[in-house]
C-alpha cells in the first residue's frame, strides 16, 4: 500500500465519475456517426432537440443585468433574507404548511442533503433510502461514516411499497431512536415516480404512529430537486400542506435546488428548509445549518440568490419566467410520454413514470446491457437494479424509438 | 432545555455573525452622521474611497460575456481541467515547486481549508494555528470535532515566534503523530504579517527535522487568500519554491481563493492545491478531495472557473486584468502606509504589517475598546487579543487619522 497521508476515514478509491466518462464516449460517437445516429441519454440536465443545454433566458438575462456588486459581494452566512423568503414561496407555492419554517441557503440541493445527514445523524447510524436512488446519498453517508439502508421502492404490482418502507423504518428507529429518511419525490431520480397524496398519507401515518414514543426522533428529508418539472400546475406540491401541525418529534427538511427549475446547475444554489410545529426546533435547525455553512463553504452564491429574488419580486418577470419553465415542462412531458408509449408498444418493462427527467428500466445485468447499448450508439446510465434513461436529454422522436432498441438488447442478454 | 432534534455534535449556540451585526451598525451611523464622519473598517472586502465595493471590470465583463451555457452547466466534480491548470499558474506564478501537484476546485478558500482539516485529521485531534487567526479555523475544527492549539505568532520583539511554533508543533506531533498546521501567509488575516523567506526556512527546517521519524505525518496548510495583494511584484510567492523535493511525509496543501484577487467573493470559487514529492500522495489527495466535493457541494461554480481560465488564456485580457489588480494593490498599500505612519506618529502600538487587507492593534480589552470606538463613529472588529482595522475598506485620509482616535480610546481605558 505504501505511505498514506490522508486520515483513514478520508481514503477513497481512485475512481472518476462514471457518468462523465460515459458522456464523453457519447460525444465521441456523435462526432463519428453524426448526432442523428446517436442517442445520448446520460447527463441529468435539460437539453434541447439539437443537444444544446437549455438555459432559461429570463434567468440569464436577469443574472447578466445585475449590478456587478450584487454578484461580487459576499452573501450572508445563512443566505440573504429576501432570498430565504423567496425560496420558501418558490418551493411551497400555495401549499405552505402551517408550521414554523426557516430556510438556509446551500450550494444546490446537495448542500441541503448533506446538512440534513450530517446534522441529524450520529456516526455509525443508518439513513433510510429506497432501493432506486441518486448515488450521492451513499457518497455523502460514507463520507461522514454513516450507513445507508434501503427499502424496496416498488412492490410486485409496481406500486409504492409501503410495507417495505414500514418494516425498514421501524427496524432502524427501534435500533437508533433517531432516523433520517430520504424521500426523493416528486419526479424521483432515477425512476420518475412521484408519491401520490394517498401514499404520502400512509408514510406520515407510519411516522406519526412511531412518534408516539417521545424518545423517537423522526427526520424526513424530502429532496424536491426536480419539483419544478412535476405535474401540470402546482398539484404535485399538495403534499407540502400535510406537514402542518406534525408531532414535535417529526422534523421535515426540504432540499430545494435552483439547478433544474432555474437551469442554474453550475451556479450552485439551493436551500435547506426546515419545518416543525415547534419554534425552537426550527431555530435549532437554522443555527445548526448556519454553523455548518460557515464551516464548509462560508456562504452561498450571491448572484444566484439575487436572480431568484428579483424574479419573485417583479410580477412581469415572474410571469415570463413561469411561461418559459412551462414551455420546457411540456416538452419534457411529451418526450416522457413518447418513451412510455414506445415501451408499451414493444413490451419493454419500465418503472411507473410520473414526472421529471428520468425513466428507469429494471434489469439484472445493467452494466452489460449498457455496454451492449453503446454498440447501438445508445448511451444510458447503468444502475444497480437497472438502466436510467434521461428523457431530459433526448428529443421526442428518439425517445419513441429508444425503448424498442433497449428491449432488443435486453432480450438478447437473457 | 426541551426537545432537541439535531444530533448532539451539531447543536450550536444561537449566535449570528458578529461582523455583519457591526457592519449594520456602521451603515446606520453613516445614514445618521454622513459618510465623511464615519470610519467603517469592519468588512473584509476591497472598497473604494466612496465606500463602494470594488468589482474588477475585467472580471465582470468576462463573466457577463460568457455564453449562458458556460455558466449554467455543471462543472466536473473536481473542477474543469483547464481551470485546474490555470489556478496553479495563478497561484504559483514563476515559483512553482518541483513536485507532484494536483488541484481540486472548492468554494472559495474556505472549502479548501475544510477539506484539509477534514481529510487530514481524525476526530479529537488538534490542528495548530497561531494566536492571531481567522476565526473560521475554529468554527471548522469544532464542526468536525477537532480542536485548535495556538502558538504565539510574535515574540516580545514583534518578530515571528519560531520557538513557540517549534514547541507546540513538536508537542502535538509527539502526541498525535499527525498534524495539520495552518499558516495564513502572506498578508495574514488579521495582522497583515507575511512570513519572510528566512522564517519559511526555519519553519521548514523544523518540519524536516521532525519528518525524520517516518511515523510522523506533517501537513502544512498554507492559506494564501490574500496573496494577490501581497508584495509589489511576485516576490511574496518565492516561498512556494521551497516546497520542492520535500520528504514524503511532509504534505503541503495550498488554500487558494478567487474571492479577493478576482473580487468574486460572492461567486464562491477557489482551489485546494496539493504538493508532494510522491505521486501517489497527490493522487490520494485528489481522490480524497473529489469524494469530499461530491459529498458536500457536488461541484464548483462553473462561471467563475471560466472567468479565470479565459483571462489566463488570453494575453491581452491577462495584461489588463493584472493592471487592474495592481492599481488596487497600490491603493491598498498607500492606505496601509498611511495607517502605519499614523500609528507611528501618535505612538499607537500595532503588529508588524507587511501586506494585505488588515492591520491589528494588540490590546487587553478589545470588546470594550470596540464599543467605545463606536461612540466615536469608528467601527473596528474586536478579536480576542486586539482590534482588527480593515485598511481594505477605508480611504487613505481616514486611515491616517484613525490610529490617533484608537490611541485615545485605548489610553482612556487603561
């Protein structure tokens, strides 16, 4: 092994990001075969039919017209006050829970997820995540010496698996008396699933039942990174109002991101929003996150905060911004519909898609399947339990034909 | 106490940032008494004589002329490759050490400091920092369950206290066998001190002597946040070349920030740069920081990286950028000279200033002194061991008269 200089807990395998590697291969294929002949469904960003990253005009016009000092200056450690108001409205819209609520600015949704896991768990404990998940939940947990337990996302009928959730939730809570559960909904990455309002009721009933033991500390971390592309109006935000008047030992943290809804992936802005029926619990959250902000990245990206605030404050700008987002939301839904219909036509088994950037195809040999699909110039990300197809990155006509190509490769591997 | 939801390690006092509070008071005084009658020396950012934040035109013209997609897109987890080259050149200039070197993008210098402390220490261990220090070193250490030991920065003659450094350094190393030492130089915050090349030799000789024990792991974290305002040419970078061919159990991490040199405080960009005589040690560093990037903030601010890279690549832009920085470097030096001369004239005892944004005045009762000075409409930050005067934020004529005002208040408190 030789000499190590890093502490043992910070020694990690010399691995580069697999998705970036795959995206580079896709780019190579496009250069060689022409973009009409390649389906690049790797990156999790909204791309137009010509393969160009979509950047909302309203957002970047606003950013570029900010006075320099509003980009240059340090933001406050917790975030600018007007941003911390605006981000709550952007997140909840008309479904703000009746509760004490405080927000803290973070770099994207990742910073909020990181704060929730670090601040609300102890070393060695497990967080609970479903078995179709965004892999950085594991990276974050491992980085901090935490573990990850999975519940099964779907039952045999392809519905949300509430009994698996209950079992794992109660197991861990019994053992730890403290549990952070991650729910990445609506528009789950990688499946595109969104919990229905009834499923949310079931989840909250289980949480409330377990909250009767006052020793239990129940933290629900709701990652809504893709919420701005979920549903048609704001109906996919209805579940937020269910966080009203919860027992005081149920604490909810929302991880909100500006990356997708404002197409500001590279500006690193978002927020952790804490919700409690008790004021001292949200204050505790606020100061805990503020300390963590200071200790990790000092403060957030000031210009990104101003963009959200300025758009929120100006009704005319807000209207144009919302129209622009909605245009792309419709584009995305058309692509997803094309993929889902294509899958139905050819008999490809996919997970139930509701909203968002991705569709997932369950299979046993995802790595092999991905490698075979590369030969067909179709690039998808291999997960543990299947393939992730990024409808956000692929034109509608290609979304329609991709399922049959995938089906053929999967059938050949059987 | 009532119910806690956060884990015990993440419970922090409900305190807001003291400097922001003081700055708000200063702003109030300016509104009441007029800006000619107030000296606001609170914030650590370069401000023009009228009290406006200085934003380099070359930097913000470049940012605002970037294609939207270059701001919108995710950066790679470790940072864009061309940025990781450019930032090394920006940091070392002609004094690049002969060594294996790798950089990772971080949000400002803070992210790099955080990575060095987290990745290179174990829980419960102490890092070593001098007794005039930037307080987030303590915030970061406490956040992660690490401790801070101070050595005395200056001896009775007002010189760098190498014997105090040696004593504490060897004490901790004996106990821990692993030690992260923070050296915030050149242009130390809060004193303005810069270690001379001879003092660097002394530090490195002590490190090398202790590196003879192969069990010792010696990490030097050099925080160069203010380096772009140090010295006249690049002579204050000469010490970098001393990191050539070090013993393999001495590892150097440079925390480089774009905040000051590019007046991009609010864009959160910088880098951790690792230096070792052994390739596997810098690779280990790189992958350890990449994992930590992914687990804390995912990736860095893409637009800020492009600004540095584009300026570095274009000789004409680079020339104009350097002229612009140098103009403000001269302005800053004139202000500091005025303060130092003013102090000499009235007999105010100050710490040896060499470079940078701040001058420090040692005193026993800093909080009381700061409160008294507020009554005189002079706003300075109280530290444990004295007052910090931000010459970066105060016009030259005010810098000249401030020392006498401070002297008077301190004399009255005796």
